[in-house]
C-alpha cells in the first residue's frame, strides 16, 4: 500500500464531544466545591462566599492539564488511566490553590475541611460525571471518533462486535479498506484513492484501526502515518497468552521487546491494597450495620433458619476460606440441588459448565432479590477486615472449579479473593467460564490502584441494573 497526503489540515477534536467533556469537568468541579461548602455549613460552619469564588479561576488549570494529557482528544483512554490522569490534574490544581493561600493569606477565610473535602470528592465526582456523559451520549453519531478499518478481513467481525457492543469506547467504524467487501454488509468498502480523499477532509478527526498479521510490512504502517494522526495497531494476538500480561515496550539496543511486571505480587503494592481494604471494610461495616439488621429480619420472615451462613471456598495460598453471606437458599439446599440435577440432563450440563443455574430451586423468594442485587455478598466485608479477602480480586471458587482454572489456579492462590472483581463488571454470569479465568489472570497481571477504583465504581451500576445477575 503506497499512500501519500499532499496537504494535511489540522482539525480540532470533535467539537460537540470536546465541549461536552470540558463542560462536564468544569461544572462537576464547581458543584463539588459548593457541595463541600454546603456540608460544612450544615455542620455549623460559617462559610463566606467571596473567598471561594476566587477559587473558581483555578479550575481553568485543571482543564488545561486535561487538554495537555489528551483527555479531550479523539483517542480513547483506558478508564483506570483516565482516572489516574484526572486525579493528577485535580490534585495539582488544589496544590496551586494551597500555595496561593500561603502567599496571599486568603487561606484564613477558607475552611480546611471544605478545601480538603472538595479535593477528595472531586477525585470521584469528575470521572463519575464523565461516565454518565458517555452513557447518555455514546450512541450518538457525533460522539464516537470515525475509524477506518484496514487489514485482515477475517478479524473484522470480531472487532465490529466489540466496538458496537461497547460504544462508550468512543470509536465508530465508518469504512473498511481492502480488495473485497467486509463481512459486515453495512460497512462501506474504501479503495486506496477513496481513503486518501476521506482522510484529507477528516484529518485530525479520524483514526485507523490496523488489523495486522505476521506479514504486515512496517512500510505500510509508515505510509498510513502520512494519512492519519492517530493509528491503533492491532497485532494478531487474539487468544494469545501474551495479551493477559501487563506489558510495556522495552528497548535492548537494536532490539525491542515487551516487559511484564506483576504489580499485584509486589509486597509494597500489596501493603497499599491491604490498607485500602481495612479502611474500606471497616467503614462499610459501620455504615451498613442497620442494613444488615433489616435484611436479616426479612430473611427470617421469608424462611426458617439462621439469616447468615458460612460457605467453604478456596482462599489465599489454596487454604480453606469460609465466606460469610446472607442466606439466599433454603435450609435443605444441598438435597434440593441433588434432586434437581438427577432429574434433568440439561441442568447437569449447565451446572457442570458454569457452576450456576438460571432457575435454581434452592433459592428462596427473598433470596432471589438478594442475589439479583448482590446484597447477599455484603457480610464478606468481615472477611476483608480479617484479611481473608480483598474488596477487589478474583471471586472465591470452590474445589470443583480448580480443574476449570487449570494452570491459572497457581496464580489464583497467590492473591486474596475479592468481593467484586473484573468478572463482575464484565458480564458476570453472562460470560463463559473461560473468559472469567482470563479476566482473573488479566486483573492480577495488570493490577493498579486505579484499576481497583474503576472496578469498585463500575460495580455500583452493575448491581443497580442487575447486569449478568442470577
């Protein structure tokens, strides 16, 4: 493929998306500040408005830093990385505010609680507002960045399925470049000449998705760089074990390799994760104590027996783990399961495949509500506080599931199981078990503080909308 571009005009990112994201960030920062002021006032503080109004121009620094780091650009950014970048720009903004207070003495009129609270809450409200904006606008044509697909025709259907199933990624396929039409009849076929014309009129507001195989020449990629400012190179690694590992480029003289670092297996990072677990679980148990009492009463009224029970699972190091749960099944659950499996070959196959049943006869009426909302898992905060589990991690498995994990079981044993995890926010029971194992491995190798925060935040809408729950 020999391509050239005579004239390239720079076009700002999609204006509607660009200004929507800026407006979202700016409005959320201001509203969070005024929310912190209101909370302080409710606690009896005297909050003069004028000093806080002088803070508002500082938020322009956040917008500038976000723009510089590409948060308003065309290329999608991984959500944990987006949260990390937002946290840095917000923290730098509040740091500049603090320095300004020190030198101008305006900080005397500023409540330290309000200042610290506004900073802390902004770390979460800004990405939440962005997630809400994406959910509302992702399906609109002006939101997604037009993307031209180039390369392996056989891999087009899988890529299109991913992009159309998750429009919040922010890429909208508009054409396929090749000698034959794409397997998807709705995607126009572009010749090389048509691609050149299209890229000239859309330069800066379009990207190329290159589905490359082993024979893809570097000269072809260099030619594409003359047409596209943004290129996503997708090697033929689908199903390759290498895709699980968190890798970065490493240059060794004239050689370029991939470096993998198992962050969650680093003792220092595990200490940070454990501190977060203790604070989160301790706070949750205190705040949710009244909820536990109400749910326990409802369980007792629905069916006889102890509202709490312990279920044997496999924990850290392969040791037995007894997770605490709210009872969602009948007292004679084991007997009911045996009878049900004995009477239905289809049910036995489903149980063997997923270790779950769509229509489980053991579950009580109120138990179905508990499971659909995942409220039955809340007592596991006690397991987290005891150090047996983590807030985020692979879901604890039973002995019968070890064979399904295969070699990945050794990796599973090296971390604490979690109340929620990447599997929970990626479809839960709607995903195949092999994908669950893949997601658990991916989480361990690619762990970061921001990945945990992202999963915790994603768990809320997943539970509210009961996605993949059984």
